[in-house]
C-alpha cells in the first residue's frame, strides 16, 4: 500500500483519497482484500465517522455521491440527504430579529435572523432523518463486492486501538464545550473525565463499539427500522423531538441519473438537487463561453469572480428541494441561459460587477472521499454532520451524534428553502465526476459554501491546465458569493492581488478557501488508477 500526503499516487488495483491517513488506509485495506471502489468508499466514509466526528458520523445528515459503475459504464447520482420529519412545518421555530450584540451564530450568518434557543441548530428539533448511514450502506449494497461485516471491520479496529485526538478535533470540542454540556450523553461521549480532551490524547469512543457491532451483525438497515432506529427515535422523543419511527423506516436514498453538463470537451456529472453541483455546472457553462486563458493570468481570476457572483445570485434565489419548490432546473442548466448571463462580461471583459447582494456565511464542517479501481469504478462521496458535531445530540448508550439537517433549511417561512414535512434541505456539497475522453475523475471537497466557489476552479485547472488532482487541489483559490469582497488565498502571489485590485475588485486575503479537495481517477487506455489531493492518497 503506497501512502502519500498532498501528492499524486498511482496504483494497479485501486486508489482512495481522503482528508487523513487513518481514513484513507481504511479504504486501502478493503482494496487489498479484493474489494472494489464502492466497498472502499463505504469503509472509508464509515472510518471517517469514527476519526472525525465533528465533521461526519453514522448519524450524519447526508451522504451525497456521484459514481461510475465500471461494468456498465453508467453514471449514478446517490442522494442520501436528510428529510425533515413528516410533522415539521414552516413555523415550527420561533424566529426573531438579529441580536443587537453578542455572538452571532449560524442563523445570523446564513439567514439574517435569530431562532429561539437555536432550536434548528442544536438539540432534538434540529434532527431530521440521518441520511449518511443509508448512503454508506447503499454504496456497498448496490455495487459492492465484499461481505458487509468486512466493510465495518476497519472502523471497529480503529476504535479498538483508540482514536488519537488531533488539533482540529480538540479545537472543535473546545469551541462547543458550552453546548456539549447541555446534553448529558454528549458530555459523557466527548468529554472524558469531564474535561476537554487535549491534542495527542487517545480517545475510546463510549458505546460506539456497540453501534458498529450491531450494524455488522444486523445490517445497515437496522439503523432505520431496527433496534438502533428505536433508540434514536425514543431518545429524541424524550427530548422534545418530532422524528418518528415511520420517518426512519420509510427513508430511502434516491439513486438516479446525475445532472450532466459539458466544459470544453469534457462531460461533467453532478449529484441532483437539493445538492450543490447544479451551481457548479452553471458556472462551468458560463466559463465555457470564453476562450481559454492561463490559470495564472489575472483575467482567469477576474472571470471566475464575475461568474461566481452570477451563480450565487441564482443559487440563493431559486434553489431548494424541487419536490417542494418551483426550481427552474432546465433553465439553470441551459447553455443559452448561461450565455445570456455573461453577455455583458463578453462585451466588456474587464468590467467589475459592484451590485450589492446579501449572501450570508456558511459552515465548513464536512468530509469527502474519492475512490477508483482498475475495473473502472469511480466514486465521489461527501459526508457531513452539518456544523461541528451537528445537533450535538447523542443517543444515550449508542454513542451516535446526530446531524442537524433541519438547520440547512431556512427557518423563515415563505421561502424556497423553508421548512416543510418530508423536505430535503439545500446543501453545498460538490460531488462530481469528470469524463474527458481518456479518464474518469471522481472529485469533491469539504468547505461549506466555499465548495461551490472552488469547484469550478478545480475543474478548470484539471481540464484547461492539464493539472493532476493533487496539483489542482493544492493550487491557490478564491471565493466570492453574490457580491464583493473577493477572498483570495494568502498563498496567491501579491502581484495577483494587486492586479485584481487594479481592475476594481475589493480583495481580502484569507488563509485558505475551503478544505482538502480529493480526486481519484481511472485511466481508460491503461486500466490504471491514480489520485491525489490536499489530504492523503492511498494506492494499491
């Protein structure tokens, strides 16, 4: 097993790219045992839930994926997004104005309001049906090769050895200590000896072994219609939640054809709404209206900035679960519509759009796994709790921290993404596959709203500049939403920042836009695989 960090790696059997070595190695072990890319993705996502519980978990609110089945060559969108409980409704939260002073949390930055007790963010009313476990199980059940208990085993082994607390996890626990202490089961799980664990400490997750052993024995569906489901629903009900056994038992991931677009000569495939790739496809449609320029040219950065402003205005105006809102999907993906949006930029290529637009902020906690194997299977899978530790509500006796899918819907009534029973929340994940004639590339990354902004930059570097996955992932980035300022990585040259400012952009420097991107690719001509990203890549 070859392991690299921040570099490209090649293999003959398969490759796994994830944010940390323990996660990537879990998927690599499955490849060594004869598993395919779907098995490896499922095992890596489950292991990530053990190692990075602030970012994702078996109770996480979603898994979103795009995959190529090598045997048939067909592409699939895997949508295991949370659904609101059937009893949910648009006025279930007490919405008020922004606080005059004091800290401003998710509701202030995302929705320009306050919610009493942050009930849509923390606690039992923040929990919809947790989709991540169903997504993991479906990856294996529909396309995997190995027996299910073997997919669970690497995570059990991680727990047996103990989880080494890294700086990110220690900081996440410290940041939320006050919230964690509201919930006795969460305190018992995350605060060993009733103190915040320090970096380098070894953490044995209380009760999580019981959960994994039950899943290995009874199968992943027990999470939705068995003993585990009962424990989840009963604990939420006792705390004032509205999720029911019926909500859990009727939950099914949606497996469908992905959205499809083109950039240059490549086909770009993205997961369906209410997941994020439609916005990335829209950006690429607009960028495809322009001639190629060097990715180091200020014009490349200027175009990207102007296109993203247009994308974010459409995204925050129209997008939601299309089963509950009239979303103009065909228009947003139409290349003529894209051409119309950038007509002014085509005519006046150095113009800077200074119109105001209230876009809000975002939450960064998410993780991503990309895999590929020599049979031509490729998988891009994003998993998340939402914000750090999601709802921060833990199921007593099971160690399951539940995600807060409800906070990804607008708590204010009368909007496209407002709360409704059974509705899926809009999210920013960017699970995609690029098919450029020679290779299939599974691509994705964490990073909240910055995912949508960075994704077109990654695709342009891969296609226009011929970058490897690792090169594209490590290159400087920028982020903007509906209006300036432009966030530019501190790694970008000062000369670039000055040139953008000279054109009229308002530039602020940030350490990094978004998290570790991960790309895994299958090379059709040779049947080999390679991959890389900002995290760790493992090849077998």
